């Protein structure tokens, strides 16, 4: 009987040691961002952002590079998982990430933890961790649009003849505002300098795959 009680206590102690509670003590800082920098020379492919301005939050994140299946039909989709907190065991990341290329786990109340030894584990709803998947990921940083903020961007849409097409997009709280979207054509035979809403770019070369340009001025500041 004594051996049975001892075994039960040891098992209970092991179960407790396996508990890992997600932490939510990470506090990112929002800042006004204009990129690329003035006078920089850049290349953008079709669909890429050429110019961006707005209030963004640079968040620490975990980039999972491939999708993997876990226990009970749960799977981890590749993408960026935003950091929520940290403690002596490691860093914690949320399960669902509503950001461009955001990663997710198809089950509620589950997250990820990056342990100090480099292992990436799934956190279950029972505050236990599963490290068997051998998830492939790395720590990184992503810029996330802040809530109730206003962002502007120019997007390269390609070239036909001597004309290039540039898309202008406004976003509020990470949601596109269709009434403020616009696509504009510029004839490079008339001028290599193009502008929109205060932004000014010098086109160095362009084709139907990419554009090389220099940033002369970013958008006018929005209060």
C-alpha cells in the first residue's frame, strides 16, 4: 500500500511539472512608420507594396515554416504567431493570428511555447505541452497595423507600353476602406517622377514583373 501511495504521489508530481500556463505580459509599442526611407532605392514586384505610412506596432513573433498535424486531428498551420508573454520557461505565442500570413492552430484555447532549449511545443487547453511535432520555426518581428489607426500604401500593378499602374490603398484598423482605394496610370514617356497624395517617387526602370524606384517623399502626414 505504501508503494502504491508513493507511486501515486510521484505521478501527481510529474503531472504538475508538465503544466505550462500561457503568459500575457508582453507589451509591444506602437509607432508611426514610413517606409522605405527617403532617398532609398528599392525594387517591388507586381502586387508588392512600394510605399507605406501609418501607425504600426512592431511585434515579436514566431514564424512556423511548415504545416504539421498533431494529436486528435489538431494541426498547426504555417505562418506568424504573435508573442503574448514570457517567463523563465520560454516565450508564449497565440494560437490564431489575424494578420497577413498569420499562423493558426485549429483548436480553441491552444497556443505555442518556445522553450529556452529551442523546442517549440503546443500548449493544450489543460495547460500541458506537447513537443513531439518537432515544429520548424524561428523568432522574428512583424509590423502589425494598430487598432483605430490609419495606414496608406502604394502597390505596383504592372506596366503596359510606357504606362505603369499604381494602386493606392487606405486602411483603417487593418481593414481596407474600398471608398478610398484607387488605381492610377502614369505615362513614363512624359515623366519618370510620379506622385500621389504627397508621395513622390522617381522610377528608375519598370517592366511587367517589377519596378525599381527611388523614394523622394513619403505621404503627407495624417493627423
